[in-house]
């Protein structure tokens, strides 16, 4: 119970001020979405794969990286198909009316949609709610 309270407190602390809405895509300080992971790899390879700055594009204000030029082209043709839900923010936090960044290693595809979570505990809580 204490770990859930601490996790919730971390989400509250990371929430932006009400006067400033969150960007549409969760990105790191360098503006890179989903920690630099290739969004298409979750669907094609069934695992997170780091992308490269050599295969990068801008979408919804963030830089998205891909492992290959082919993966970049696939995303460019259908970004909504591959991009994580909730702009890559933590699915569990969103379900609790909080906001927290998603971690590209804490993922799950449900009904053809990619979801990220803040950490392993948040993923566990989110999966329990499904």
C-alpha cells in the first residue's frame, strides 16, 4: 500500500501546472519521443529497439527515431498506427487522472494499440485494471 502511495505521489509531483497543458507527445529533454525507441519495432519485432538519429522525423512536436529508413517510412505513412496511445504518457497515470512520462521498455500492445507505462510497478497496476 505504501508503494502505491509513493508511486502516486511521484506522479503528482511530475504533473504539469494546470496553467500549462502538457505537450501532445511525451518527450525527453532533447525532445525525443519514447526514449528514442523505434515505435514500429513493437509491432514488427515484438520488442523495443533503439532508433537512430540518422532515421528521425518530427511529428506532433517531438523527434521520433527509427532503427531503419524503412521503419521511418512506415511510421511517416501511418503515425497513428504506430505511435503509443496518450502521446506516450504513462497509461496507468492517465487512468488515475495523473500525467507521467512513459518508458519505452514498459510497454504492451492491446487491441493493436501501443501503451507505455512509467515503470514496472505502474505497468503492473495498469494491467491489473484491464
